[in-house]
C-alpha cells in the first residue's frame, strides 16, 4: 500500500510532466507564430507580422524567441512610423528580460535620435551595467555624454573601447571627435590617425580629421582629406568642403567703384578735377565703392556703418602712408570716417559703401585718393571675423 508521501510525489511528477508537455506544446505554437510573423515581415505586411509576433509573445513570454519577437515587432512598428509603439515594445521587453541589455540599448538609440539625451543616458547606462564588455554599449554611452557636453566623461568611455577592442577603429575615432570638441586638436589628430591606420577606408574618420585640420587653420591638410574622400564618398567630401567654407575667414576678393571715385589718383589731386560738383567751397559729393566678399556675410553686420572705417593710410599700412608720409597740405579736404550708408547684395556678395567727400572753405581742396583706406571689421553668416590679410583696400595697396 502506497504511503501519502509516495502518492504526493507521484502527483507532483505527473503534474510536472503535464505542465512541461503543455509548455513544450505552447513553445512549439509560439515558434510557428514567430515564423509566420517573420515571413509576413519579410513580405512587408507589417500588420500581419505584428499580430503574429504578439501571438508568439503571449504563448511563450519568457523564451529567447520572445525577445526576438519583441525586437521584430518594434521594427515593424518603426516601419509604420509608430515611434510610441516602438518604445512600448522595448519597454515591455526590458521588464520581461531584465537581464538583457538589448532593449535598453534600443531605447537609448530612440531617445538619442529624439535628442532626449537624459533619457538616452539612463538607458545606455543600464545597457552598460548589464553588458559592460560590449563596446557598442560603451560607445553609445560615450556619444550621449559628448552630446551633453560632458567631454571628460565621454573620454573615459571611449578609452574603455580602446582597451576592450584595441583593433576597433571606432574607439580612436570617438576619442578624436571628443578631443576635437574639447579644442585639443593635436590629440584629436593623433587619435583619428590611429583609427585610419586600422581602417584606411573609415570615411567618418577622414571627415573628422579634415574638420579638425580646418579648425587648426591647416587648410592644405584639410584639403588632402577632401581629395581622399572624393575617391571614397562624394557626399562626405562635399560635407568637408562645406565645413571648410563655414570655418574659413571671409575676405575681400575684389573692389570697384561705380561713382567716379578714382582710387588710382595720387597725392595733391584737386577735388574739382574729381567731380564738377566739388568746385564750390564747402560743397560735397557722394561716392560709392563696392566690395565683393569671398563668402556669405551677415547682412546686419555688413550694413552696420560702425563696422566700416574710411581713413588715411599710415606708415604701417600696405602701400605706404598717406601723401607718401609728407605732412598734410593746408588745402586738405575732409572725408567722413564712417560711410553714409552700406547696402549688401546677398546674391552677388557685394557691399556698396557710400561715403562723402567735402570741399574746403576756399574751394581748392586736395586729396590723395590712392591712400584712402577702406576697412571692414564685421562677420560672415557663421560668425567668423574677417581674414586680416584681406580686410582692407586702398588704391595703392589694393586688397590687403
């Protein structure tokens, strides 16, 4: 006769066996649903795929295939542009698979793309905690630190990558990015070159290296990277060329007059010979000089007359001093140091600078037009100041 304990043990074994068989059957049905979902997903039928993935998860929520179903379901929602549903799918997966870093990394990617850096940081940090040796997680956390301006924290993460995977160029590339943002240009160049040594076709590293050289004002080296990228990736090459334009200092590239101001006339030029309206004592005449810039300028800056100076050149100026350094004549005429007006044409990158010359009280005024200096101290559309080697003009020195 069986004892109570023996009967209980038999019942437990039977229950275990029945439950196991039942779960095995559910797992099989879940796998079939997952397969149908993958087939529908491959064919682009996202609604059908989502239905099957949900069925698979419901039948066997704790299996490895369930995590895969969550990922594929999120991808199907992503195709439909349903970001909120994508987030819900990964959040559910994170709760169900609390030891998996994958849902947290995926959520971090979504938040990062939305520029919700605080939320992204939380998810990436959790992903790193769960899988600290996966360099992709460490890289992502470093990138969000960099986006937040926490460059030292980002540096710590990127250095971990170079230790975890010393032959992975992305760690050195990311360090180069970080040092570039910190203004540590030499360190940035060193790290980016390490990245390129490992993978010479790493176009992002060439692009970042070119930008770093551009910020170092080493234009020739930046252009070398433009040439390299032109053979590997035209879009990246164009991007670097645009960046070179952005960071380059604007300059005058041409100057001309449209009102009779002859800047080639030398010392002692009688005002009455410059224009008949200047014959009478105390008369005045408006002139216009036009200056063409090398790039798009800030219109407000150009049209601000206080950013312009019209002066008589000095000994240190290119072309020599006004009147070739001789004392000013008693007949010297008056010229306003500030323009009367400035009009900027953004289509032609041209500033038309109108200024006034006034005859003296006797009517025998003279001027040295060739040594009248026009100087601009404004900014371009990217807030760059003028190139000091080409920010002024006179008839004798031309652009200098």
